[in-house]
């Protein structure tokens, strides 16, 4: 034992047995130090009591050098405990939390703290096997200066639980943390922070969330879901995060001095207001593109006599001194329908500043009666709206922090500035941002034709590398596994003069594995020599859960002769896989017997889907017997933004009408929420069918040429009033 400077004892432990013994004998004021190195498969139960002013501390010998790996977790149970300097990585928790502030319902942590700690991609292996990384119970606990990055499986990153009286009115502090990028989950359950649950939402939490960074937290429509009362969320920065800070349940919350920087990234949102007695004041919201429930400022309609888990009406809310700059959508009485029919009441919108630097259309939409909302003393600059905002000629300028403010009046946020800097959150010894390699970010490896040349080159490649193929023929006799980001390309040439031909003999050419991304450019790919087996595919995803979202890019590619047997696909995906983007441009596809893009593995109608963006642009499709695209998102969940489907300037000829294509569909996009269909030419091809049953889908149909082809668009089973010759933009709501 070593005597510490404060008079207590310091124990240096090297394994789980020594650690358990040290915890069992620890006295107030003592520090237990974990020796540097890897601690694998350890479930740390930190159950002991310190005293006020004499906490018991569990810390790393060197911050960042104690790696908790494998099936591991940490449980705090007791009063006045401190955890400092650990890293959870290369593993997952065998229980429902990585860090929990209780052992069981009777044994909670109080007056305890976790600080200077990292959780890095510590995900369960199943994408939809949920857990919560950090679960706060008890009272008066603090979670600060921590680093949470790479949550990929379902479940909240950090949750405050109020499921017993001992965890209510808790006065927790969550401050100076870095919430790193969280990829699109494609399902409900992707919140970054949640305070409470609907069942206990009428209880007060008094949780303080302050001085945190939310960096590209894109899991779902709710970045933060507040489901309790009397919380304060102040001085936080939301950087390019898709979704909103949502006052989902509970009353009397304060949202103050937060900065939302969207930088015009799709679906970036601000603040969504539901329930009563909130104060939304002195916030700065800039370049937010989100709409509907993901808008820059959203005030919802409620359900009359609402059950606890639905939508309580907005009442007695004050929205004041906020600055909104180039916010694309301000939605009032949002969600109005037969159920959500109770409009906002006694709600004041006062002394806010509305600025437009580039957006000219009216961003304010009322979906129901908003006479219960009183607009007064607001200011606007370069703003076009029918709403009585007040002064409309406010002169504005950028201040020294690059944020917009009024030149002479007191409208909007007082002295706009970032409330906390990026280097003031998280830890200073672990990188911020997304650690995954991007396509085209590595070396260029030149490859010449030869026996197994492509196979050997792929084995030598590293993440981000580009395999530059010299002119010639490449024969592939095994399925090429793609475990990281890689690009395979030939010399640039017109489609009818491509100089690189790839042939293969198996039932697939590529398998994108977890962590993989693939770009193919300037290649002729011929499937005539592949296995004579039904159900082949050129590209497939892993059959197992893929935690990492992937990208698939094809450009200047000609794929032909996927017809040695029936039901041959270009791409076939498995359940629990998600593509951030499938982008196919300037390419040609001919003689394919199956559904070309099969993105329909999630058939459980839970709001889950397989691809967020599908972009087909400037392509030729000839003699595709199945569907060119089969995309499916079922269920009524409203917590996601996708799928997005963009079809522009494509030519479809004699496609979508094979004998096994029973519905004679060319495009089957069920559940797509955003659809652009522009400048396409369809000749002798099947029907384009787009159907949605949830939300407010956006359909843009323009300048398509239809010859012996049909368009069928439906919303909640009813046809949308479009016809195949319409060229104007249309929105279905």
C-alpha cells in the first residue's frame, strides 16, 4: 500500500481479484489505481461508501492507458464514489449498460462521479440488440468531461432513469462531455441522450445538462429526448446533428443558451416543443434544413386528454430571445391530425430574431389554429412571412465569433457566441470525430492483369486505398471480401470503350463485410461465367449483423449478363444492415434476371430499413426482368428521416416485366419518405410504385417521359393526385 498525499491509502491493483479485494476494504478518502494495460472480461462492481469530502476513487494509473475490453462493464453502487480515466473499447457489455449507477433497484449510487473516461465503439454485436452505454440512477451524480463515440447498435447513448422514487428529483449534472458522431440507425432507439421515460414523465428530474458538444449525432429524429420535468439544458453545442432537442414528455423544462449549427446538412434540426410550462430562451439556431418533426423550431399539437405516452398539449410556454438564421422550417401546431387535435395555448413568442441570408420562401407553417400563440416584439431581417413577427427591417451583422446579431436592437440571443469550445469537452488524450477511413483516402496501388491479380491486390490494400487496374481482363475465382473502404477502378473511358473487364466464376463477386465500403469505377463487369445457380448476386452484404453503416458507389460501370439463371441481382442485402448511401451514376446495366437492387430485407414492419439514400442518376437500364429497385420500410414509426430515393435522368428500356416479376413493377419503393423522380425516360417498362403510410412524405415528380410505363403513388393506401405526364413539383401530406 502507498500512502496518498491526502492521508488516505492508495492501492495499485493488477487484476480483477486484487481489484475486488481493494474495493471491499476501501475506506473514505482512498484511491484504488488500476495498473496500465488491458483488462479483459471484467465486470467491475464498485460497491462501497465514501464520505462527503472523502470520496473513494477508482482511477487509471495513467489516464487512457487502462483499456477495458471484451465482455466488461462498470457498476457504481454506494455514495461518494469517483471513477477517472478508463477506456472501454474492443468489446461490449454483457448486461444492459456499460456504466450503470446502480447494482439493483435497492442499491444505487448517489453523490458519485464518472469523469475523464472514454467509451469507444463498445457495441453489442447485434445491431438491434439494445443497450445503454451510461445509465444514471440515484441522486446528485455527475457525469463530466467524458468521451462517448461510435454508438452503433440500438439503444440510448446516455439515459437518466426515474423508475423508482430514489432516482426522481435527482439533480444529476451532465456536463462538458463530447458526444461523438452517431451514425443513422434506421430505427427508433437511436437517441444520444434521454432524461426519463414516458411512464414516469410526470415526475420531475431536475437534471442539468450543460456545456456538452453533440457532434454529428444522427441516430434518429430525437438527439435529446426529454421525458421528465424541471430539467435545464443550457450552454450546449449541436454541430451538424440530424434531429432535434425534443421536449417529448414532462413539464417545466428550461432550454437556454444552446447553439445549433447545421451548416445546411440534411435534416439538421433545433428544438421541438411538446407539453407545458417550458422556457425556451436565448438559443442560437443556424442553417438548419430539417422539416416536419425535425424542423428548426417545432411547436406540436397535442392529443386531448392524452394518455401519458402520447402527446400532451403545449400550454404556458415562453419562446423568447432566440436567434434563428436560415432555418428552413418553423412548424406550428405540427402533427395536426384527427388524434393530435389540441392546439397550443397561452404560448408566447416574443423578442426573437428571425434572419434570412439566403432563404426567401416563407419557412413558417401553421398546420392548425395558432390563435393560442401570441407573437409580439419579434424582429426580422430579409424575412418573407405572413406571420406578424413585429419589426421586419432589423439590420444585422456578424460578430467576432462569426454569429449573426442585430446591429442596434435587443432582439434575439444576447451576445451570440459558442457557450463552450470543442477543446473544453471530453478528454484531451483521445481524438474527436469519426475514426473510420473514408473511400479514396489512402494510397493508390497499381494493378496489372494476371493470375489472381485482383485478389492479391485486395489482400495488400489498407483502408481507403484505391486499386488502379491497368487495361486488360481480370478473372476472379473467389468471392472478394471487402472488410474496409476500398476503391477499384480502371482508366476513364466511355461505357462502350471500357478497357478493364472483370469476370468471375462464383455466385457473387463482392461481399461487403462489417466496416466495409466499396467504390467501383470505369469497369466492365460480366457475369456470364458465374455459377449457374438461381439467386446469384454481383454484390452482397454480410449475412450477419453489420454494426457499421456502409457506402456503395458505382460510376462509369457497365454490368451485363447477370442471366445465367433466374433471380440474379446486382445487390442483395441482409437484415440488420444499413447503407448510408447507394449511389449509381453514369453507368449501364443490361440483361439481369432478378431484382437488381434488393433493399427489402427488413419486413417486420418496425420502421427499420436497409438504405438511407439511394441515388440513381444518368444511367441506362436495359432488359432488367425483375425490379430495378425493391425498397421496403414498413410500420408506423415516425423517428427516422429515410429512406431517400433520387432517380434523375435515367433511361429504362424493356425492364420490370419479366415472367417472375408478378407485380410487373419497375420500381417498388414502399415507405420511402423523400422521393425525387426527374428527367427519366421510361419505355416499355413496368410500373413505378411509390407508397407511404406514415409521416408527411415529400414527392418531387418532374419532366419524365412515359412510354408504355405507369406511375402509381399512394399515401396511406389512397392514390396521390398525380399522373404520369405531370411535371410540377408535388408534395404529399
